[in-house]
């Protein structure tokens, strides 16, 4: 290189070089200790929720009067990807998702735009609509969920204690926020004796007005005295239930107490909308969100100390237990990295020692921690944390960063064996290998550009792979051209002088030379054979290799989803959940157990989207001690489910998955306007999907119709009685569910007072309901009209303002993308026969992976351009560039072979390895072709220049490939990174061997060499 010889400078200024080596070690240790640690990388979930409540409205009325208006306004916001709406009687939930390529810094502004439009729309919605309620904290990931329980203690007191714990928790350093979750809303119930009320001729509304009038907090003025300003206070506080019961009511000319005609008691929302239990006990949750960039291990330790202190402080019978905690996962990942780091260093040193001697192996081994230390420092400076992605990238880097050090030290050894002194040999590596190593490193880094700059959620999640590998590989080049020559001068032994030709005349080199010569001689066969293997690999990758999106997680959580028929009551759902709790409570494998009835669990894992409120849904989370106990829990639950113990519900047992949230692995959306037609198409599709041998639990997302009692009123008769439909509805609401009267102030809570008719027990049937006319007479409900049973849709699903019905299924014995693609082909006739206005869209993993893959594919032209630029800058000829680029796809041969041999799927993570593999192989080829040029410059004829180049570079190329392959082996045991490791192992191993044999043959074929030919000028 024309750049100043850094190797010579490092060897000449030895004290300075040693100083920087020591400084690098210290800086690396400091950076590693102080780096932030988290389970997953910081990730912007571009999703928010908008909810609206309209008590008494049907799902159809919610859709036409509320949802349609809100969706239209939301569609005005930039970057919108989809609105997925769930409409139920009296409630609508809109999940608003923005495009994956939305810049992270714009997401808060987009959330504000939605919030502003929803605020503008509030005044235009029908009277009685509550909301829209905007939740832009939907993406919060809870570092830990803690349960406060106390068997037998009222939830009111449990909540107050949880509030106190939350206040103290907020002071823990590193905490972003602590949130109280799953609190049961408190109520004060006034249960009226209807017979007594009617006997006295008291109107319930008059009682309500009297209660509210005695509880209003309104100003009573103030007096300006000579000194202070004295405010007047009127006693208007009914927070004490006894005082409320003693409230005097005026009936004619006498007073009676509220307690004489009603029972006042403290209680909770009835029926409850959301129930949470820990180990079967009612619980209040504390959700902990860690500050961004915080060290998760250190924060977890502080949190553990806080929990221990609180447990010692709590009163007897009250317990604070940790349900989920990211500390365990972070500690496991860091420990795993340290183990694999030590294994990789030992492997690299072992390979180097066996191949080039123990001192040379020690030099290479020292280069690894030096490189990683400086990489940690760059990560610290650029605020890149240690997490699942960066730890995996570092382990990948371990297999690649030794290449430059091995090449540099091997070149130094060769020159010392030729009789050069060690200082001259150390500086020579710069002249010969520095440029190819640098451009080869840049080519390898360029292979990961698509994931580093992908404008998608997956790109944001996994993008640090690029940065960490770029830091590690570029630093490894600097270490190889500065620190490694210095260490070589200090540590390498003296080598006996050999003739330059005799170095490559050992029996092994002679056999290798004969093999390469044969490849050059039979060049057409070799090239065509290689191209044929490549074509076969492409075919096998497309047709045979299993496909997946992201792999399953090895975390110990077991997720149990319970779905009763749409419209089921929360009490029916809770009964099923209690039976599941009883089964899990007896399992010794279960470490913690929590149940969530009426909605999903809070987001405790970045890929676990919380399910929206639904009385027919529940979620249980059972956490085992490790992966083995988790699998035993899953097997035991499947045995109970398969035995038919839960016929009333669809119980699904799953584990966590890495990657973006994908609730169902295989899913299809049927879009169209008519629910009946959607059901017909959906049932046809369900039958087709059930027939596939790898599907189970196939079902329609919604299908049931819920019964409603409809009162056909005779308006003439109603008016003669002095009643209106509003009067009838209000009185029915009062007797059945109760009506809000006022709110009382009880310490830190404002509690709704709810009035309702007293129930003797059981369900109040319509024939027993009596209403009161303005004249004070009572009439039976049946006198007002005929009551008939009708059926309504209990749920309406919409996708970007279009009604849809989804058909979901689980997969066993195959990968979801393979099953989805097979089903898509099988439903071709069904899709062709769809009526106008109807269509079937692909969902599930295929839809999610398509988004991720498209974001990668958009940047592949940039990747290719960068690679070509770097190769051309090094090769300085079109022919040489072609030689290098031609080897880029050869890694596919080994990758496919490894995937098939070890039965591994090809997914997004493996795709990253395949992209990076092209850069690794081109890097080796650049060094090989540079050797061809050097041999030609040294006066060799074309034929021996090509053959001897392959022989001379065989040792470092094979050595670096072997070191990489063995360094990747520990990664194969990791669920997340395993497929990528197999791709790199197979691709590097087979690709390197093919490269050593294919490139000389391609040279000979391209330039039509024979044993007496000269190499054309500029060919290399």
C-alpha cells in the first residue's frame, strides 16, 4: 500500500506500540464492564391503541357510528400501514400500526397526530360515547412483573400497599417507570329493596339526586379577615359507607335513612372486566420499565435487593413475588457469550498452534481479546448495548476477526523461513497483504449492509449485527497490521532457513499441487461441475430446505391461551382458567404461575403483543426452571387437552418466539362485506387447511352469533303508561347492572357509587322484572311488549376499514412458510371462485417475513455496488474483479449441504449468514488473486503463477477457514443463532475448498492458459 507502513512503524516504535496494547486492554475491560446490558436491543414498536366505549351499543352500531369515523381520521396520518379493528358490543379497539420504514424519531410525532385527531373527533361522536382513549404506551416492555398478593385481604388494602411499594420502587436507580396493573376498580354499591321502594312511593332518581347533592365538592366562598383569607367549607363527603347509609331522605313530611331502604356496601367492579392471579391468588401487579441504555444486570441486582427489602417489610400474610424478570435471560446470554468466547479463543489458538507453532498460536490468541476490547470501546462510544443481537454478532465476529492476524503472522513466518530477519519479515506483511486484507474486510462488512440499514422493524431489531461486525473486523485489520507484527517480533522463535521453493515441497504440498494442477488441466469439468453444484443448491434451497421466519425461543415461559365462544361471560372463562390453574399448581416444574382473565398479559417480552380486552379470552403464563422443565409442562398440558378435559374452550399451549409478533404461524384473511359470505368461504378454507397433514387446531377467528333478548315494545301502550323507551332502558339498567350515582373520595382513589336493585339470589329473569310508572304503579316487563331471542355478531373484525374473517392454524412437523405456501397453491380454485369484492390475503409468518425480506432486498443493490467498488479498488482490472465476484455465490453449496445434513431451517437469521458468506469467500479470493499477481510480477509463467498462488495461500486460507468453522460450532447450540452458524460452517468449509480449486480452474479457462502460456497484462 502507498499508505505509510503501519507495521514498520509499530515495530520501530515498540514502546509506543506496547503502550497502546496495554491501553487497549484496559479500555476494553472498562468498556465491557460498563456497557449497557439488555435482553433485546432497543426497538421502536410502531403500534398504538385507540379504544372507544359506548354502553348499550351493538357491534354494528359501534362500527357505523364510531369506528368508521375514527378509522377515516387515522388514515389521514402519514406512514400508516394498517388499522386492525376489533368491534364488540359497547366497545371498539383499534390497533394502529405504522410502516416498518417509519423513522424512529418520527414515531412520537405520529402518535401525537393520531391523538390530536382523536381529540378533534370526540365532540362529533354520538352522545354517550366514552373516548376515544389513546394508548401510546402499548409498546412498553416490562423488565419485570411483580405480584402483590395476600390471601383473605381485601383488594382495596392490597392496592394501597401496592401503591406504597410502587412509590418506593420509583426511587430505584435506572428505573424509567413503575406502573400499577390489574387493579380491580372499587365500587360502593347501594342495593335497593325494590318492594320497600315501591311501597313508599319513592322514585329512585329522587334518591340518586339526594345522594349526589350531599356529596358534591363545590366551593363555598371565602372571607377576607384582618389577617388571613378564611375559606368556608361545607361538609359534603359521603366516602364512609356508614355515613352514606345514614344519609337522610325526605319522604313527604318525614325523614328516613338510606339504610332503611337499601344496603350500602363496599365492593369491586361487577362483573369484573379483568382478573389477575398469581399462583391462584388474587393479585395486583407492578410493572417495571427499565431506563434506555441501562445495564440490565446491574439494574436487576438493584431490583432484587429492593424486592428482598420489601419482602422483609411487608406485613404477615402479604407477599411480593417476581413473576417475570429479564435479569435471568440477560445473565444467561452474557454467561453464554463468555463461555463461547473462551471456547473460540481456545479453538483459534489450538488450530494456530497445531498449524504454525505454539508461539505463533499465542500471538493469534492475544490478538482476539485485543480486537474485542477495542470493539467494546467503540460499542461504548456509540451507545450499542450488549444484548441478544450484539452478543451473537460478537460470537460471529470471533470466527472472522482472527483471519487477518493469521494471515499476517503466517506471512511473517514464511519470510523468516526464507531467511529474512524478523523485523523485515514483520514489515513485509504490510506490503503484500495489508491492502487485500483491508479491502477483503470491507467486502465482508459490506455483506451485512442490508441488515444494518434496512428500514424495517426487523432491521432496527437486528441492525447492530452490521455495526458490531464492522467494528470488530476493521479493528481486527488494525490489530493485524500493528499489534500482531510487534508481538511476532517479540514472541516468534527463530526459524531455520529454507529455500523459498522448498517450503512448498513437502508431501502434503506436493499432493495439493497435483490436485490444483489437475483442476487447472481439466478446467472445463471443474467449472461446469461447480456451476452444476451451485444450480443444484439453488434448487434444493427453493424446494427441499425447510423455511422459517424467526426461530422459537429457549426461554422457560409456557403460554396458555384460552378462548371460549365469542360473547362468553368472564365468569365462564374464569371457571376454565381455575381448572387449568389446579393442574399447573401440582406440577413441580412450574416456578411461577400467573393468570390473566379478560385480556392478555402485559408485554413482558418484546415479541409478545398483549391481547385486547375480551371476556371470552384468558392467558396463563407458567414459567419453568429451564428449557427441559418448560417442555415437560407443555407435554403435560397437551395430554390433558387431548383427553378432552376442556370441551367448552379452545386451549392453546405455545412457547415464546423471537422476531416480530406473529400470533399464528399460518393464517389467511378473507376480506369482504357480508359476514354470512365470509363464514361460508371461511368454512371452505378451514376444511382445506384441516386436510393438510401438518396442521392442527384449525379454526375461524370468529364464527359464533350471540343471543340477545329483544323487547318489542308497543309504543302506544308505553305512552299510555307514561313511559318512554329511555325510561324503560334506565330502569332495566338500574335493576340488572346498576347505574352510577356519584363518586366518593376515599384517600388516593375516587370510587364510583353504583345503585342497583337488590337481588335475592341467582339470575333476575325477565318475567320477574317489574317497572315503575310515573304514577307510582308497577307493571311487569311482559306487559310492555313481547320479548324475543335474537342473534347478533358478538365481534366484528376490520382490516384497513374492510371487514375480514381470519382462518388460523398451528403447525407440527413442518415449517410454517412451507405449509402456508402449500396451502396457497391448494386454494387456487377457491380463490378463483370468490365473488366480486372478496379476496384472500396471506397472514402469519409469510406476511411478516415478506415485510422483513423486502426491506433487506431493497438494499442488496447497494451491497453489491459497495462490494464491486472495494473489489475493483483492490484488483484494478475487470478480469480480476470477475474472478473475485464469481466465488461469491459458492458458499450456497456448503450452506445448503449443512442445512440438509443437520435438518436446520432457512429463515431470516440464516439469510444474514448467507449474505455475509459472500463477503467472506470474496475476501479469500482477493488474497489468492493478489498472490497470482505477485507471482507473475516475480517472473513466473502464467500456469505456475496460478497453481503456485493457490498452493502458497492454501495454508492461511484453510487455517482461517478452519478457525472460523470451529469457532462457530458453539453457536450451533443456540436456538436463535443456530441456523446462521450452520450456514457459515457449511459455507465457509465447502466454499473455501471449492474456491481453492475453482479459482485456478476459472483463471485457466478465462485466459485459456496452457502450461507454456503467459498471463495477459492486467489479468489479476
